[in-house]
C-alpha cells in the first residue's frame, strides 16, 4: 500500500550508494533522514531549511514506487516491472519500441482536477518511440498515433497552417537553450570577450529560422515562466555587432592583416564550441558561426555524439562554449550549474559571493525575499556573461482533432492523460 513505510523505502533507495541516484538525491537537498509518525504520516528530516522541497516532491523523479516490486527486482530489472500509484497500471516496456499502460479501475484517490470518467475515456495507452523527428508528423497523419510530442518546428509550422491536426505548444520552465562559456580557457576567460560574443549573436534570427518563431528569445539563466524570473535581464545584450567589435578591440583583438579575422597579434580569434545532437543545436550553432564570422570571429564546431561524449569532452577542457541545460520550476536547479564545485559547472566559474547567494536562496522560506535573491543572482550571472542564452524551450505537441482534454504538467514535458477522451 501507499503509506508512510512505502515513502520511507523509496527515500532509502534514493540515498543508497548502490542506487547511485543523482537527480533525485540532488532534489532532496539537505535531507538527512525521516521519522515514521503513523501509518500515513512521515516526517522528513533536513539539516537546514530547504524551500524547494515541496516542488521536488511533486516531480516524477521522486515518484513513489512499490516497495514490494523494488525488493523483488534488481535496479536493472525494475524498469520492466514498475508499480506506482497513478490512474494507469504498467503492463510492459519493450526498449526502443513501446511502453504499454492500462486503466487502473481501482484508482479513486486522484487530485481535484482529475474529472470523473465519461464517454470516450481511454482504457489503454501505448507510448511509442519515434526517434527520427521527421517521422513524427507522418505518424499522426497516417493514424499511427493520436498524440505526438517534440514535433520539429518546420513540421509544426505546417500543422499550424492546416486543419487536419491540432498543434498544442507548451512552454517549458527552467533553463533556456544555452551555451556556457568556459571561463578558464583563453580567450573566454576575459569577460569583455564573453560580452562581445553575446552582442554578436542575433537571437531573433535564430528563433525565426531554426525554431520558426515558436520559441521566445531567452535573455538570462531562467526562462520567463520559471519561478522568480527577473525581467530586468531582458535585452541586456541585444544584438549589436558594433558593440561586439568595440569590446573585442578592448580585449586586444583587431584585424591586423585585413583577412577578415580578428587576431591578438599572434593568432586569430578562434572559439571552439561543443555541440550535442539534440534540440536543433547543430542548426543553431551553424547560424551563430555565420553571425560571428561577420565580426571576425572564427567559430569551430565540435560535435559530440551524446551525453557521455559531452561529459568526456568537457573533462578534457579544450572548449570555449558548451551547450547543456535542465528544466525545472524552482530555480534551485541553478545550484547544479553555478556553485563552485557543481557537477554541471562547465563554466569552471568560481565566486564565493555567488555560492553564498545560491545557498541562502535555497534556505529562505519567504517568497518575496527569494524573489529578490534570485533577481540579484540572475543579474550577476549576466553581468559576468557566463552564458549565451538562445531561446526558451517550447514543447511542440500535436494531436488528432478527435482528442479532447489533453493537458500537460507545469513542467511542460509530461502529458496528463487521465482526462483525455477520444470523440
């Protein structure tokens, strides 16, 4: 049963060294243990105040699994025998092919926004994997799928101009699509160079061409629908190639031999960017490469095959920019990136004042005080030009006109299917 003991078993699993949890353990913050008060009450113990706890507990990464199933199957096998507490039961998972769920007829403990089941309620859900983006719209058009996520922007533009499918964009809170500057590597160790490259990037062109205008321009370390977003960072580095050239000249880069490339008297201004394959990043990088070439910057693109290869390339340290980000609603996730020893601090940036500000903000319980704290944090990050934000994430979903009642969770990626009907 879903009781205090079940929650305790899941907490034990998350913090166990054998599980090697990273995301879930981080989201528990200063967790040190628990006390079971009674059958349906558990007290979570923290070493210090931790304001984001309720937000963390509401996310899928801390969902409660059946202790019986966890005990029966190894961590490697549990994914094929999952047991949870939702309105659908897990039936099977075939890697790379499908996940099958069926309605849990005994489910009677849903939230208030779960409506009573009526005509057209779905009894079975089959999640299929369409790894090749162009095939996603085709699957909808052929009737092979009712709902599809992560529609490519060009396909979404075609869908929006017709009436055979329904486009449903959903904004995703958290970090925008961004590139982090390596502040230890010459020449991006110079804040004027980093600021110049921000000014040299026409993000409006990227949004219009690569993302077909579906994504807002990103201006800072948080997307605008994220808790405590600070609008003061907007247009802080609006496109200004003349300002970019002036800052690069201040940093000692000019075109001494009239070959169209800036140099420092010894070598051309060359920037290396690590490019993962997801999120239209290769296309984004190519546009940036063209824009920076216009002001005399030679941008070299190094593609990596996936997350493991990205980590390995970052560990080698031979880069100036790298793209990586995370979704989320409470900006506590910034600690994963901007704390001196954070796992995702690919900027190699260290500042004791920023460390202190991030720690204080996660401990503060007053929403108004946290808003002020995160406003200052966002200003500092952009004043130091630690990142090049490009666009806010928008999950482009589409479905057949027969689908009704489809909504997504506040984090933008996960459909809530209990209320969905097929008419």
